C-alpha cells in the first residue's frame, strides 16, 4: 500500500492535469510487464551495442553516432506524440539503453576514464537531475509526466540511469572479477532489498521506483553478458551477441504488441481521478 502523502501527491497531479485539460500522461503504468520489458531492454542495450560495434564492425565511434541519430529521431517523435504509445515508448527505451552503454564505453575506451570514476560522474549527474527536476516541478512521480518539461527530465534521468548502471555493472563483473553470474545474483539481491524496504514502508514508492530502475540496468547487462559472452575469466554461455539480441528483441516485440492490443499498461486518468 502506498503512503498517504504519495497518494495525495498523485491525486494532485491528476487533478492538475484535468484542470489544465492535459490528459496526456506519456509513460506506462508500472506493472509486471513494465519491469519485464525494462530488463529485456537493458539486456539488448548491452548486447546490441556490442553487435553493432564488433560484429558489424561499426566501431565504437560509428556505433555511437548511429545510436545518437536514431535516439534523437525517436525522441522527436515521442515528444510530438499526444499520448502514451507502447511501440514508440519502448523503442526510445531500447535506444536510450544502447546510448547509455555507449556513453560509458566511450569514457572508458576513448578517454581512459576508469569505471569507478565514470560511475561517480554519472551518479552526480543523476543526482543533479533529480534535484533540478524536483526543485522545478515539486515531484518525481511518473504519474506527473504530462508536460514536455517533465518529459525532458524523465528521459534525461533514464539516460543517466542506464549510463550509471553500465559503469557499475562492468565495475563489479569485470574490474572486481566477480563474473556475470555472481553479478546477476548481487543485483537481484539489491532489487529484492529495495522491494522489501518499500513493502514495509521504509522507503516511499517514488524512491523505490527510481532505485530499482537504476539497478535493473546492470541486472539486465549481467543476463546479456552471461548469455552472449564466453570469457574464461567472467563466464558466459557463448550464444553470441546476434542470437542474444534477436531473442530479447523478439520478446520485447511480443510483449509490446500484447500491451498495444490490451492496453493493460495505460494510466487511466479518468478512473484515477474519480477513485476515492
């Protein structure tokens, strides 16, 4: 059960949307489908970036340029959209996952910045984004994403969570030499801990959401690396980035089609507003 103050903030956000005639929440409801697709996207972010970089031979700079152009195009369409569209929303998430991976890889490989330092940089930028967002809008709730300004903060936050998750994931799995399998269980344990803290009302729902959002990035990356890689030091099953990316992109496609048809992840402002 959510805290009363969280529910009240959510209700105030919805009331404001109705008063302003802006029934345009542009993000999905947080359901089990949301988290499944989120993890699938983070896995694709890891494996597809490697596929473009290595398998297709784009190189790190070429892959980064390609991804940034694709992401900018998808974000343009997302901002022009008047409501939540599952296919468009999750295309942006996939691309921003790849971009976050590449930004961290560029800091490490091109600028020789350590994973620890890059993780600290992304953590600071993420904290600053949260602070500016809250100072400007007085809320970090995803139920309040019905203006372009809030949507801008939302996507910038997501970009930094992916970049941070990439750095932390690589740091633990590779620099600390724990391997992909052990890293998976570490991140799964952290997510479970946040879930329990929220369940017993030690942290509120907004903090729990963003904390889990950050940690699902290295969790998904650990899954992707475990499936795709075959490294004597870090482990892996050796399926390759092509097969792994195809499997997870197919799973994302099936789930997005299902949600587009059933509309199970749409935030119903009318029912939310009239709920007691």
